[in-house]
C-alpha cells in the first residue's frame, strides 16, 4: 500500500527544491533539509521574495502554522 500522507511527500522531497507560500504573501524557494510533525520546515540555499524585493539567505526555519501551501518538485 502506498503512503499518501503529507509528511510522506515531504520525506520524498528532502534535499530537493520546494516552494513554500506563506500566509503573509511571501514565497520561499529552497532545498528541504528537514520537516517535523507540525510542518515546521528547515530549508537551505533559500530565496525569499515578496512584492517588492528578493533576498537570498543560507538557511531558514519556517514555522508550520505560517504556511499556506508547499509545492514539491
């Protein structure tokens, strides 16, 4: 039987690029390092963009309750 839980999809996406849309409108693109049961995400090689600017950071921790959706490649 195939695993179809959201955490299974995130487990398959480890070390791959994902796109995270936050409730505040920001979009974060980075490589997934880890995720937990609360959907807190740890990303590296990150690009953060909003309406006015883009910035790059080495690593970021995103709190799960701030996430609107996640797109895995």
